[in-house]
C-alpha cells in the first residue's frame, strides 16, 4: 500500500506538536487544553482531519496550527533469497 502525503504535508506516522487549536471564539473550552500537546498521527480521515495519540480531538489543517517535529520512517522491505 502506497502512502501519500496530504496537501498539508503530513502522513500517518509523523509526530506533530499542536501549537494552537481553534476554540471557536471561546465556545470550545477543550480546544485550548490541546495547545502544546504532541502525538503521532494515526489516521487521516476522508476530509483531511488528523487523529492521533495526543487525545480525542481531531486536528483540522488550515484551522488548527501544528508543526511536524518528526517525520515517519519509511518502511522498506528487503527480500533476500
């Protein structure tokens, strides 16, 4: 299975740090608790939201701010006969 990077440059296995999660003008009190959290991207859903080990809320590229702090290692298979 080939894994492509999303337009925002993140792929499953990358480690990110959430620098600012949008709080919907103060309506989402949980969002600010995620600022500074780090985690590994486990899933990118059909609309491009990032889900991972940082907690229950999805990171929304273009709305939330994050940085990639570690790229996933490529999985390379070597076959020897």
